[in-house]
């Protein structure tokens, strides 16, 4: 880790600055490397909504549980298993004898469907722009190979609209964004232009090594000093201004934008992805006539406010007591990218 870079940051840090790291991977990297302890106290790092498991609303979990109880094979990423629904979790349903399986990719779920042609297989489709193109590719394969017993619960999110909601919050002042490297590798830098053009907020697309994060912070501080906010790319070895056109074309050949509910942020316009008409047969919610029902957040859980950056995990009276990795009350304690999980494991 560069002490020279830290000294440069200290020279520029002459006032309080609130910087939100949008991505959950950044949150974890900042926590395990102890970056906050190295930075001047007037640089306040705030965790944002960039954890796909965390922002997935309870009704999605409940719908997956409902389908598991009906005898379908439910497949999902490991982090989703422990996320509490209204009355259960996929992990509990698995222990109750229902067929719930952890997979490492959507293609794994498709293979399970092809090996079990007499069973319906559902993949819980959670993720941002980094993950969703791989699901689109899986759907293409399923269509080509005429796999009829495979479907997906579409719970995909796109990041830029959520940042607009964050910036409109009156009780939270953001001076700069550390933008997500993985998502930006797909979408590029152009979709973030509104951040600087409309809101005049300095932003840097940053890698995940401690030195890359520090450089991103330094770049933000330089923008603030010169009063010239732009979208800069620190993570140039991975992120291009145009992103990945092939992945984006693939993604929008299967999906189209839709309004979507985010935990803590409510319904955000054009922040989700739904199947295009041609591929609606792969939508598990429609295929099995499953409606998303209203669900209340667990009593006392502040996960929604933590995702918006308005409170920190230690301000939740459940944190580390009733809510811990062995007994998570909310998804922020479950996910490997969750802010509560980072605070619990590494402290802040």
C-alpha cells in the first residue's frame, strides 16, 4: 500500500468529504485492508446499495420459497440461501426436505434441468449488469437446446437509476462516488454522466485493490479541489469508456428495462430487467403464476437504511447481538458483499 499516496490524500483533505463506495466488493476491500484507519478523519466513506443480494426485496425470496414448497428444484447462488424471507429462508426449506441447490452459475442450473427432464428447475436471477449478461447467454442456450423445464425468477437490477435516488435524498450529502469496477466493465462510463452533469458530483470508476481504492479517493479529492467534477476511470486495465458492447447487446436481446423494487429504496423506474415478450416462457413467476406479495421488513432491522448510506451497521441495535452471521435478520449480514457482514467480520 502506497504511503506516498496516503500522504497526497492527507494534503488534499482539508475539509469533510463524504465519499460513497457503491460496490459491495469495495466495502469488503476497504474493511479487510483497514483503509479507514489510514485515511484522515474528515474523509467519511459511506457504503452504498451495490450488493445485489442485499437489495433483493423480501417478496422475491418468498416467491422462491413458495416454488420450493411446490416441489420444484430451486437453484441459486450461495449467498441467497440464508437470506430471510417473511417466515423462512431457502436454507431452511432445504433442511425441511425441499430441493434447493446452490450453484456457481446460471449455466449450472440449466445443466441440472437437462439432467432432470421430468422436474421443473428454477434459477433465482439476482445480480447487477455484471451477472445478467451470463443469464442472458444461458437463456439463449436453453432456447437453442429446447430445454422446456428451465426458468428464471427475474430479480436483476441496474445500478445508475439507484444512484439518482441516492442523490435525491435530502438527509444524505454525497461529495463523491467510488463507482463499481465490475459493473462498469460491462456498461462503461457513459451511463454515469448524469452524476456530474446534473448533480456536479465527482466520480471515479475504481478497481478493488487497496492501492486502487486509495488512488480513486485521491482522484475524487483532486476533482473537488479544482471544482471540475467528471467521470474518471482509475480501473483502466478493465474498464473502457464504451464498456462491453457485445455483453450489452446480448443482455438487451433477452431483457428490457422495467421498474423494480429495491430493498431500502422502494420502486425505482427503469432500474430492473424483465424478459422480452419472445422469452417470457422463461419467466418463472409467470410460468407458475406466482405473484409477488407485499412483505414487511423484520422488526428492528435497519438494512434498508444501511443500503442507502443513511445509517451505519453499528447504529442498528440488532447488529452483532440478535443479528449475526449465524442468525441473520437481514441480507446485509448474509451477503459476502454486505455492509453488516463487513463490519461484523473486520470492524470499522
